[in-house]
C-alpha cells in the first residue's frame, strides 16, 4: 500500500522544527551534480581551486555562490545564536531576542524573495552547532500528523480496522498543534512589530518574515488538504474497494468492515472539506490571513472609479424609483384631488404614494440594481463581523513568551470578541436611514434638490416647475441621498487590535445570467404584494399613513408659496426656502417611519410600542445606532430618536388599527367562506346520499324482481320435470322400467 508520505531523514531547523520539504512542498536545499568545468588557457587551477573543482559543489556553497551576502548573514546568525545560548551573559528580553532573529531572516528574505521561511532558516543555520530558531513549539506537527495517519493505515494493520475515535483523535491533536504553532508564530511577529523599536528598514525586514509565515501557512493548508487528508482519503477508498470485493465472496463476514471503511472515507472527506474553515485550524488560518484580507477589503474601497461605481450602484436604482414615484403618484394623483378637502387630499395622495413606493421598492429598485451589476457597478454589502474579528486564538505571546490559554481564559477572550463584534455592528449602522448621519443626508439632499429646482425655475427662462423637471429633481435628490450614504459607509471603519476594519465593501460581480436574476427579482417581488399576508399589509399601511401625514405638512406650505411675490429678491428667496421646507416636512415624516417595522421586529414589539420605546428608551441595544455608547454624539442621536418616536406614533397607531380592522374582516370573510364551503359540502353530501339511496333502492328493487322471476322460472321447470318422471318401485324405491328390453 502507498504511504501518505515518506519521513525525511534530514533534521529541520528554523521555524521551530519545520516540516520536511517532502510534506510541505518547500524547495529542498539539495546538492547539485558535478558541474562541467572549463579550464582557462592562461592560468591553470592551483591549490584550493583545483580541490574544489575535483569534488561536487555542496548545497551551502551553491547558496553562497547564488547569494553574495549570505556568508555575512550566516556569520551574523551564528553570533546571535551563540549570544542567546551563552548563559554567562545577561539574557535578552524574549521579544528582543525574537526581533534580532527576525531581522536576520527578514534581511535574507528581502534580498531573495523566492526563498520560503523554512529555507531561509535552514540556510542560516546549516552547519552551525547553535541554531537560531523560533521558540514556538509544534513546528514539526505537520510531519507528525502525516506519520500518525501513515501508521493508522499501515500495511501491517490490514486486518485491524481503524476506528473513527482513533482517526478523530489524530486529526484533532495534529491540526490543533499546527494551529497553535501558527498562532504563536503570528502573535510573536505582531508583538515585535507593535512593542519593539524598529526603524523603517527593520520594520520592512520583520514584515518580510511575517509575509513568509503567511505563505508557509497557505502551503501547509494545501499540503494538509492534498498530501495528508487527500492521500488518507484515497487510501481509505482503496481499502473500501478491497473490502467490497471481499464482501461479494463472504457477505456476512465483511459487512461490518465495509461499513467501517465507508465511515472512515466519509469522515476524511468531511474533514478535507471543512478543516480550513472550521475548528481550531480554521481560526488559526483566519488570523494568519487577516492582515492581507483587511488590506484587500480596504483597497476595494479606494480609488475614484471605485467610488463612482459604488455611488451609481447605490444611488441610481432609488433615483429611478423616485422618478417613477413622482410620475405615477404625485403628478397623476395630486391633480385628481385638487378639489378635495385638505385631509382627504392628504389621505388620497399619501395612500397613493405609500402604495407606489412599496411596490417600486420591491420591483423597480432590485431590477435596476441587477442591470447595473451586469455593467460592473455592484452595490455595497455589509461585512460580517466574524469575517474580520475571528474567534480568539488558543496560543498567545505574553511578555515575549509562548502561552496557551486554558478554558477559563478562552471563555474570557471569547466574551471580549463578542463585545468587539457588537461594537463593529454598531459602527456598521452609521449612515443608514434612521441614524443621525443617515437622516441628515436624507433631509438635506431631497429638500436641497427641490429647492435648487425652484431656484432654477425663478432665475431662468426654463420651466423648472414642469412634471419632467420635478421628476428630474426627485431623481437627483434620491440618487444623491443614497449615493452619499454609500460614500459614508465606504469610508467607515472600526479600529480593532491595530486594524482599521471596513464595515462595508463592494459586492462581488454576479455569476448568474441577468435574465435569471431578473426572474428571481420578479419571483421575490410577487411574494411582497400578497394581500393575505399581514406583514405585507402592514408595510403598505405604514407607508400610506406616514406619507399621508407628511402630505399634510407639504400641502400646508403650498398655499404660502402661491401667495409669494417672486418678482422681488425676498419673494424668490422665500419661495426657494419654503419649497425646500415643503419637501423636508414630507420626507421627515416618511423616512422617520420607514424603518419602524424593522425596529419593532428587532425589539420584539408591535409598531406603536416601538414608537413609545423610541421615546422612553432610545439608547437600547436593539435600536440601530451610528455612534458609540456614552459619547456626546450618542446623546444627540438619542434626542433625535425620541423625536422620531414622536413622529412615528400617529402613523404606526393608524397602521395597527388598520391591520386590526383588516385582519378582522379577512378573518370574518375567511370564516364565512369556510361556513359556506361547509354548508355546500354538507348539501353536496346530502344530495349524494339521496342519489345513492335512490340508486341503491332502484338496483335493489330491480334485483329483487329479477330474483323472483328466476325463482318462479325454476319452480315451473321443476314441476315440469316431476310431471315427466315415471312411477317408482315401491319396494326398492326405484323407478320401474318401461319395458324389459331396457332392464
């Protein structure tokens, strides 16, 4: 049987006890063959030159000939190793000792980026008695894991079935030790970078080693997936096939073994699929990748063109929806209600606005987003806190020394991680609708666009009061609102353990075809217009009532604008200001109520109770906040949330009352329908019973009549037979013969 790997006889140095190149895939420092030598005609070889030409070139000489500065670095490494091993001299602080080693390794790695961390360590220590090595344990854990699996599947154990308990214990121990080695190495690099004095060159050298460690972790991950777990899975599959062939000859004896090998194969497959994303190794790998991951995320939020794409992707769809809303609800409905009373006009316009707005939110907006995504303009997505704030590592560096946390320390560290994730989510809410900054953008961009339109209308010969101009202003206002909110979210970061973590990043480009995605939009949208769904009805009712209340404020200012004399500067200024105020009053009510449903769901309350909670307890955790607790900004935001609660009260109370009435009507109609259906069912059953009874009676009567006829016919036939029979012999009870010839 094949082996998972052949253990290397060469000792490994450098990064703890590094795995051998046969396991890790690192390029080994193997000697080269005797090179061909051309002797110069003008100068024959003499002394040591001739001796060197007569023997093969060693690996060390090959490296020194390739890297001119290597000899000096090796001497420096030898002096440093001897210095750290000298017990008669004062010992370095552990971080200082680690720093000196990292500087030497980093200098070599920067000069020769093709080298791996293991190679750099081996080259620096080759032939030295004292080894300049990392103090982090478990450096040979990868090779130990492969060896343990080799032994579990060894050819000499063909008749012994490995148990899942054994296999699980080997993987848990091996992957755990590898994880702790990576965590310890990584934390040691971070401690040196954060807590020792480094100039720019030295910092670059330490970072070169840190990057080499990250590359080593990725190689180890590939080796575990392919050369260790993959090979073990292939061996298990081979043993399973052998057992299946044997089972065909002895079904009863081999069934248990076959099932066991199936379990082992499946276990290894699941481990291969999930080991790098789950468990201790997944956590360690996430810590190793965190620096490059955060750097890539932040890079995706940089650049003018990236900002323009995010602005367009987040701003254009609501801008289109706002334009359609104005044309469909405002420009068409409002003139129809011009002669109505003040309240009726506000209610009619508001209900139309709310219904159209909710429908466009579920159809037009997502469809526009999908079209823009196909053009390379994807909207922002929220970063999951666990993406950038991993679970705590078990291995840590304390005062430069390696330590492993116990269960209690791990629980404390996990609690700190959960608190950090909550704070990250808090920062992620900033610039959203319902937060101070988000609504500040809303209540300036939309009124500002209409005020600018009115200014153009007054100062130019263009008719900026037309339906088209007002629809254009609605587009610019809404697109600007959501686009600016997206710009705020792009630059929003959360500081954690030396990283500036982005809260939002652009979504990746979609992989599905546009037609399929638009079909999904239609399918999802249809579920949002089901009038039998109470949550759907409440969304429409909430937007309708809040828009109606907003239209009361809007219409109340309209009369004042009409009375202004816009031929004067003061009149024009007043008209511009009042036009902006008009939109402000409308949007203030509408957008204060827009997140009411989500807030109520998060708090586990009804809509009206949520409005009351916004007044009584705006600082609660379930309410989205864009500011940190205990800050002046949070106190200002709490005051604003109380104002939102006051504004939310009437529309949300009306929404709940409307829903109560509607649900009662729907329930009553449903009950009435069930009663009618039950009555119809009973009537149908009664009719069916009557019909079946009649049919049965008819069939029974017919059968009875036929039966009587058959019986009568049988009686008549019997009488005829009796009449034709001769008299019987009295003594014998037999018939007398008719004549003697027949006797």
